C-alpha cells in the first residue's frame, strides 16, 4: 500500500515537471529568437525525465505503473488550474489598467 502511495506521488511530481515545463517552454519560446530550440530541447528533457521516472517507479510492476500514470494525469489538471488562474488574474489586471487610462 505504501508503495502505491509513493508511486502516485512520483506520478504527480513527474506530471508537474512535464506539464509545468511545457507551460514554461511556451512562455519562453514566445519571446525567443529561436523558439524551435526551446521546444525541441524542452521536449527531449521532459520526455527523458518522465520516461526514466516511470521506469524506476514501476520497477516491472504494472500496478505501480498504472498508479503512477494516474498521478501523472492528475498533475495535468493541477498545472492547468494554476496556470489558468494566473493568466486570468493577469487578464483582469490588464483590463483594469486599460480602463484607468
């Protein structure tokens, strides 16, 4: 049971790294002179970390792999929630500033 909880936590961490890294990559690539380098480098790094994490977390056990995957998917929604709330706050602030001017 404890190994399943640890597998879920590992999936959450891997998902936050993967999807948070994707969000960061998009933010940085928009203002970069070479966005393809950002996307390609980030993709290789994120996939390498994620696959290595899944490999060591599962250790040949499909149940741990499944629990890790569920944590990974849950992290996607967590990252979406936090990144959307930050963007919504920024849009609201921009609207308030434009109305004052």
